[in-house]
């Protein structure tokens, strides 16, 4: 049974102590036998992953793991997949861009998450934001492709991320330096499901704040897609993100302020991300882009993350609100009344340009030797 708003809080501490036994055992063995680089090469060749497909060219223990990992969730349904495809047909570009900005910055607002990313040097160093954005964008973009939830593309991409998470856990364990009392398990099941909340309901809230209208059916589809991602990340059924968009929003609204707070690691990660955005975007556009992200995240959390403010963000708030943001969180993103469009949404053009810019991340990754496939680590590099 999936989580509910009522059970989420009581399950969090247990989930914070839990890793992913099957993936952890495999990755620990790969690290000990110095086979990580070879598996990373295989990551570049595995584009889909279906139950019982021919993986005879792989080592036996990896083949067995991937075959089990490819099994869809027990509650897989064609209706959910169609709803997800409907969302991406209408909002793929904007959602992917917001996941790569609001979503990634949201993960930095978890002190444990930011500490983990920064202490794993390849993810948290100077090149970290570009590398993480290029690798994450592979999931954000591909999960919206036609048939991705049917043909094994989603399963393959997420399973690679699952093994990367396991490599982070195992390297911290082998280092002997991780403070389990303070931080719990590295990349714990609590963090995984919390990140699924950030990349689903937090993005729907951001879209509403920016005046993007998302139907109830589309929101349901987006949350279903992340329910499936949560499953393929190796999360036990009892901690899976629910499929109900309103339930996920209630769950996340109740816990967000307990999980998000200002931290030196979070400020560092956001600073690096902002520098990357400014370098990547065309001159003169970065201020409007960051203003849009700030409105999407809200001042409270933007300040917490250290995201720069400015007159553009202040000017845009009432206009975006008048354009069509759902009324108060009390009624839910989908349950409250919606103001009718008044005037012009000031972020419409910014959203369009930003969405196109974000789609170039994959090309940037290739031309600048930034690997766009998730990669496991053989060693831990601490850039703190």
C-alpha cells in the first residue's frame, strides 16, 4: 500500500535508515572488483529495459538484477500511462525545464541531500551542476517520450539512477566517514521519495504559480509517472509515492518545512547552479530566467536556497497570479477555484525560451564531454 498524508510523517524515520539491499549488494561487489567503469560503459548501450529481454551479454549478477528491476509496479495500468502521456503531450517542455531548475534547487533545500551531493565530488564540484543537469535531463526528457513507459525506456533510465544511488551509499559506507547518526542512510528511501515529491507536486505548484493551466487528468498523469519512477528506483511498495495528485500535495505540504531548511551545502549547490544557468543562457536572458524560477519556487524557499532576487521577479508576481494561478493550497492545486485570465502572463515568453534552452542541455553535454548518462563512481572524491 502506497503512502498517504497521514502515514508519511510516521514512516519517514524508518525510511531514512533504509537503503536498497539488492542494488547495494550488486554495487558493493562491482566496486570491490573494480568493475564500475565497465558497467558505466554498458549504461551507454542499454537504452531500454523490458522484463525477460535478452541480456545474455551481461555478467550474470548484473543480468539477474536488471531482469528483476525491469518488472513494472504491481498497480501498472494502461489508463495511468495514457494520463501521463497526456500530461507530457501538453507540458513536456515546461515541466522538463522546471524539473531541471526548481526541482534540482528543491533537492538542495534538503540539508542531507545537499550534503550528500557536495561530499560526492563528481556531483558537487565546480562542474557538478552541468554534469548533474545533463544527466538528470536524460530522465526528465526521455520520460515524456512516446511509449517510454511501455517500451522499457523509463525502466532503463531510472534503473541506472538507482545504481548510481547505490554507488553513493556504498562509497560513503566504505569511506568510514559518513555520520549515520546525524544523516541516516546516504540517499535513503526517505530522500528518494522526498525527491519524487519535489519533481512531481512541487513542479505542479510551480506551474500554477507561473500561470500554466494543468488539468486534473494531466496532473494525475504526471504524478502517476513519478509513482512509476519511484518504483523503478527500488523503493518498497509501502513507501511509494501515491498516484493521487491531491494526496501527494497534502503529503508534501505537511512535511516540506520539516525537510527543507537553509544550509551551507545547499547555498553552495545553488550558487554553482545559478552560475551554470547564467553561463548557459544567452546574455540578457538570465535575469528574466532567474526571476521566473524565483516566482515558481516562492520567495520563502528562494531565499532559503540563496537564489538571487530582483525587480523582475517582484513585477511579475501579480501579473502571473492574475493570469491564472489556482487559489490557495487549502483547496489543493486542483480543488480550488481558478481566477480567469487577466492581461498577459509575463512569463509566457520566458517559459518558451527557457524550455527550448533546456532542451539544448543534451547537445551541450555531448559537445562539452559532459556525459548525459548516469554514471556510478569507483572512488569517492570529497570536494568539501
